[in-house]
C-alpha cells in the first residue's frame, strides 16, 4: 500500500515505516530474460534440470535481478506529489542473505531513515528489505537513496 505525501511534507515521514508492497512472482521466464539482458547465463539461474542437483535444489534468481526489482516495488511504497523529477540516486550497503528460488514471490518493506535538503530538492534515505514469501531470511537488505525535485 502506497504512502502518498506532498513534497513539502516529505520530511514528516523521517523515522516512519512505509509498510510493504504487493507480492511479485519471480518466475523462470523473468530469470531467463534477465540472463539474456545481462549476458549472465550461469547454470544455477537458467538450467532448471542441472540446478536441481545444485546447492539450492533448483534455479535461483540473480542477486542483481532481485536488486533491480526494488525500484518498481519502491514506487508502490512511496508516492511524492508536487515534484517534477524523481531520481534513484544510489545505494548504500547491499547484502543478499538468501537466494530467491525460481517461482517464489517477493515483496519490499521499507522505512524512511532520513530526509535531507540537497541542491534543488530533498534526498530520502530508506532502509529496505526484499522479503521472500514463506522464508525466514530476506533476499536482500539495502539502503536506497532517492532524490525528489519540485
């Protein structure tokens, strides 16, 4: 569920939770498409038969595929009105505690760690976690940095 806030009220979200996004399936077709886009065709991702005998018992998503899905899921967590530009400014510490098995569903949870003034706008630092449905460990934990310009 999205939190909608006007640009001028964005600082009021600092320290608060944004909740969670919808669940998103990471199926084998998405993994294969990512492999084609990145030229990373390692068997653990794209060869389901061989991956059955691998360390995870089946194919898993690329870590960077999981990371790339943060952006569409992030847009479900926060909608800032009254801006002309929204920029993915970067990432702080990123870790992949658990693999995402093909066919799993993931979602994003987040909280606003900080909102700071920057030239021409505001910078939001968010603590984000990519959860895997029915798994104890998250797929990815990171700190995302986003800029909003009026």
